[in-house]
């Protein structure tokens, strides 16, 4: 079963939010790690079945972090921290403004605002502000190699591949001036393991998620990649340790800024 794809009730242009690519491909580019995969272009508007998957904001299951949600946080844009952020052009400058009272005030405001639509079970971990170049088909870089990793699974919680539905989910807010995108394949790690098992691959190492992602794209490259548009002042929540994903700044002409948080974010019933 695909994860529920949920939109806050006041989100504009819902029909235009999703595009779909027919699968993924191995990319041969010196900026990417060997064997990395990216969506197989072109992206197209989804058929009606896929478009209808966008459901109303609701709790998919009690205390479940396994959903993909999109909602606006418009009041986070109009503040001194964001104005300062839009002026920076280097990562060093980004780091410098994180050590200011304006940033801490901004984070408090974000936390207050997001809890109007989400429950937060336990602490929130601030992952920081990310600055990415515009026009990138995928943005995630392995800090140790400096290379882009392509579609991948996160591994912050260090859970085995059989416990990925218990990981925290990620909340990411677009603080830039242009749209950004969440790319993902709507299958959980558990479903991927089942699919691989049906193809005779049952010897899965429980701790090697990158191996699963690679095995999966080699054996099922035709699984579609969805692209979800996140406009400035909007946030997505997604279980990025349980679905293969990346972000993209394709089509944008200005630096991309986002704030990422990890936590157990679940949906408040009757929000908005
Ligand atoms: Fe990621």
C-alpha cells in the first residue's frame, strides 16, 4: 500500500503539485557517486488515479509517522531571520546567522506554528538550514565524498531495515524565493524487501539500507518517481528513512534555502 499523500485543506493549486517520472536511471556524472540513481525524465502530469491520491488532512492512523504531508506555514516568511538568510551566498555565512537571537526566535515561531497542524511526540531535533544551488535535479551530497548521492534512504536513527517504519520523520520548510521539490518513490522499505523477496533476493543485510536502495533500483527501475512541489512558506513531512527520496531545485533560478527538523510528527485530526 502506498503511503497516504495528504494536503492541508487551504493549500492552493493542489492539482498542479504532483508530477510523475516513469522510473529511475543510473546516472554517469562525475558529480555523482558511482551507481547513483536519478529520476528518469520526463516528468509528466499524473493520470487521474495518481492525482486523486492527494487526500484531505487527517490522521492516517493513530501516532503514525508514515505519511507524506504538505502544508503552509506562511507566517514563517515575514521575519528578520529569513530576510537575512536570503542575503547570504556562502555556507559559512549561513552558519554565522544560525548563531543569532533572530534564528532562535525564528525556530520558536516555527515550532509554535507547526504544532497547530501536527502533534509532536517527543523532542524535535533541529537538523539545520540547507542552502542548495538552483537548477539541480537532485541535491543531497555525501559530506565525506562531496558527491551527490541521488535517490536514497536517510539513516539518522540507525534502525535496521526491518524497523524503518519506527523511525522519526522529517519536516522541511521552504524558506527560499523559489519552489523546491520532494522526489520519492511511494514504497516503504518493508514493501521493497517484500518485492525483492519475490524476485528471489532474501539475503538482505539488516543494517545496510544503501544496499537495499541500490538493489531495488537495479531490479525495479520502472517504479515511478513522484515529484511534489513545495512553494516558499510551505513544508513537507515525510518518513525519509522509510522511503527512497531526494529533493530537487530544478527550474529555480535562485539559491534554495530550507530548514529541516526531525521528530515524531503526526497529524492532528481536524486541523486547519
Ligand atoms: Fe535524504
